[in-house]
C-alpha cells in the first residue's frame, strides 16, 4: 500500500549495505532510521495516528512531530546557528487540526534541511555553532550524526510498538 507521503507500507527491511566511508555509512543509517519512522506513521487515519498508545500519551504522530523538532533543533538551530533565538519545544504534542499528512510532510522538510547542512559540512570533526546543552560547545558533525541515529532509532522502536498496537503491522 502506498500513502500520500510516497512511502510504501513495508515489512521487515534490513539495514542498508553502506560500503562507503564514514560519512556515507552514518548518513545511510540515519536515512534508514528516518524512513522506518515515516513508514510506521504512514497510512494511518489521523484519529489512529494521533491517539495515545501508552499511558504517557505518546502517539505515532507525536513521535513524528518530536523528531521533526529534534532535527530542526540539532541541525538548524544548533549546528548551523539559524532558526531563532531559542530551539523549538520538542516535547510539544500535536495540536488540534494537525494532520498526519502535514506532520509527515513537516518531518520530510526538516530532514531535507538537515541533509543540506550535513552536505555542506566538509569535515565531520567541525563543531557546530551552539549546543542544546547549557554551557557546552557545539558538537561535531560526527557526534551529531551518531546522536541522531540513536535518537531516531530509539523512537523508531517506539513507533514499531505503537504501530503494532494499532493494526498488527510489524517489521522495520
């Protein structure tokens, strides 16, 4: 099944065969995790995607919004030093009227902006403009890529469970 985001429902898709250097390997795995999150959120009605799946209130589309803001905060606000005086609130839940289609599109836009920043960095050891951690210097692009793989992978696992609870769909 293909949904409006252009991603198809998928079963168990294994990790990428990244045979390049460090940058290619890191960006391949980050892309793999991002696509896994989108695939888990795609194809659901807004009612199902926005419904909390656990007592803490986490929903599949709430995870997408969180990751959208995390991408913006670390890459645009932190690394590039753009995007305003303060980072976005990455714990803000979806608002009334936000749709799955719009939330997924916003995530894809954030990914594109992050990817442009990654591509413009010619040295993975170069530090970013600022950090989200008070008093810390900006992280290196290398650290940021590893962190984003970890962050996105962690939430992809949450999305796996939330999606299975909705309709039984499993796989990466």
